[in-house]
C-alpha cells in the first residue's frame, strides 16, 4: 500500500500507479467509440484515391519537407518551411522508409498513421474524463469520433490530428481527475513526498507533450498558456508551475535547437512572419466559420444557418448552465480548462482572414469536453460522495448514437473525395509515363510529384523548394499579393534560378499566388520550356503559363 515505508524512507510511487483504472463500462465505451472513429476514418481512406491519390496541397508539402530532410536538405536553410519542425521530425522515419517503398506509399503510410493518431485522440479523451463515468466518456469520445472537422483533418497527413494528440497527452498527464497535478492532493494517496515527486514528474512530462505540440503547430501555445495560468492560480507553490514550464521548454527546445543553430533568421522568418503577419485574401465570415465548427457544413445548401447556430448555441449554453447549477457547484479545474479552452479556440479560429475546415479540428477536443462534462453531471446521481449512473443505458445510448451519427457523417464526408482522388490517380499515372525516374522536376503542387514517385531527383543541384506558396509568403513578409517590384525581386530571382536548374516543370492550376510571374520570368519560361502533356485549361491571367507538364528545350 502507498503508506508503506522501507527503512524509514518513503517508497517512491510510480506515476502509473496513481492513475485510477477504468471501470469495465468506461473501457467498453472508449473501445466502442474508438472503433467507430477508426472505421469512419478508414472509410475515408478507402474512397477512390483516398490512399494513393492527390486530395490536398498541404499533405504533399508537409510530407515533402520530411523527404527533403532525409535527402540532405536542411529545412529553413535550404528551403522554406512555414510550420515549426515538429511535423518534419514526426515523418522523418516514414520519409526514410519512402526511399525503399517509393514516395506514393510513403505518403499512404503517413495517412494511415494520421488516422491512427486521430483515433488515439478519442481514447485520450476517454482517459481524461474516465473518472466522471461511462456516460460522460461516451459523450466526449462520441462527439470527437464523428466531429466533421476532425474527419476532414484526418483524411490525410495534416497537422491538426497530431497537434490534438500531443495536447491531449499533455492534458492526461497534468490532470489527476478533476484537479491538476501539483495542487492540493486527494486524501489517502500516499506519503506527501512521494506524491509531490509523482506530481512533478507528471507536470514535466505533460509540459514536454505540450511543448512538442507547439513544435508541431504554434496554436498549441494557447492550451499550454491556459494550463500554466490555471496551475499558477490554484497551486500553493511556484514549483509546479516551474515544472510544467520546464517540461514545455524541453519539449519545444529540443526539436527547435538544430534548426535554430543552422538557420536562426530563416526559422524566425518562415514560421513567425509568414504565419502571424501574413495578409491572405479572404474575409472573416463569422457565421460561416461558426457553422463549420458546429458541423453544419454537412447539411445541404439552403438550410437556415443562422437559426440553427442560435439553436445550437442556446442548447450548449443551457446544458452547461444546467449541469453545474443542478449540482450546485462551480466548475472544477478540468471543467474550467475545457470551457475556457473552447471559448479561446473558437475566438482564435474566428480571427484570421484565411481559414480552412481542417483548422476546426483543433476545436474538437475542447468542444467535446465542454459538452460532455456538464452533460455527465446532469445524468449522475450522488452516492456516498461519488457520482454513479445507470451504466448499461448510458453505454448503450452512447454507442448507439455514435454508430448512427457515424453512418450519417460517412455519407456526408466521402463524396467530394472520390472525384478529386480519382483525377489525381489518372494524372499521376500519365506523369509516370512522361517523366523518367530520378529526373529533376519543379512543381507548384508537391502532392502530384509525391504521388507520382517523381519527388526525389538523382541529379545533383536540383532545386529543393517544396512549398512555392509558403516560400512566396515567407519572402514577402506575408503580404505577397500587394508587394512592390522591389519586394518581389528576391522571389523572382529565386524562381529564375529554380527554372534554370529544372529539367521538367509541372504546373497545376493558376500559379499566380505561388510564382511571381513578370515579363522577364515568363519570357525565360517560354524560351526554354515546351509543353509535352497533362495540359489543362488556360488560366484567366495574362502572361502566365497554362497548366501542364513542360520539358526543357
């Protein structure tokens, strides 16, 4: 037992022994929701082109960054990367494997791993709230399992599933039931010294997880700051805050250090300037983003969006208020983390001008917790100081609702993937015929060369650029569409050099937002390259090449 002593010294208590075991009903609920989440995400991959096709721009860029690293090019120094290096490091083992399997299967493995990571998020949510009972677990896990934006983010290698994985792992480590490690301990949990040591280890490890989450995407600074704030307010001493901060510094500093040493200025410019200062086209459509975050984008066009948003907002607010008023208690630390996090992340997603649906996946865990925790209070009844519920009906209801919604969501999210993925397979098959292996190919759309197994070049000096869009952003201070000729001159010079070194140029779609075409650059392209296949419709802009595959004369 925890109070035992050996030769007058307190026995060390491992962190794992301080975590309560899940009851069978809770474990069953987590397993059912995780299975539904896994099947739904695998269903997305099973659509035509879902595994080996082209479905996104970002996944090819993110995986391409890791492919460049294993080829000897250093991110930030040799080519622009507009995200922190966490995703590059995560995919480095897969990129090494892609040298054997080919880049197409390498990306497919990355997609499968992302599905597994997002399924693990369902499990971590269940572990985080398991002390609240099976119904709370079912609501939290079930909501995230079918959350539309999470499904969109998990259909290929995108950052949000991995970002959520690191943040949830950090939350599981720093929360001990409803309290945070390092605050007032529960009675009967062993010697104070052992408990303090265990809490310190949990806070350091949780900080490492949050710190690495920041290395994946800087958005993780928000939940990390919220955790530090809650701990600072509730802890009796400064040591717990210091342990969490030290762990976060370690988790962020270790991935950043090599790149900060090799290219400090480029790292700062690429990540901070291009992400925080960029001024992309777009508008802050608040109602549209709220509808996206609420999952209403799956409904057919013409539905009363504003009415449904008001109804959803009223239901959630009423549920939260009723849950805590019914028990006549204030939200505890876990509740506060969930509620404040949901509000803060929603505000963060509403602010920028540029927005994509997979961004909303970051809202998923906080939204699931903010709904599940008060809902569980409404269904629980106190019994000898511990909340219990009717376990079998709760589990049955949670599983049934999850399965039903899974089927409905699967019908809604799988349609547009099929057409785009099929087109990608056809195009890359044609490129495989036209481009010899090992050729030096420059493209504005990295997923196509990755899926066609034409990303690696055996020719020395082939350009290392992976993300033309991000490179444009980084080199123009985030305001590329309104930059003067002086600001654009370095980007134009980079593209002149890139085209001079290329043997093939593969252009897809309108390249105006990626390549700073001017008369000199376009004239050089026309003189030195000829169209050989994969031709698309001419773009409306003047002095811009039409999409297609070009070979050097």
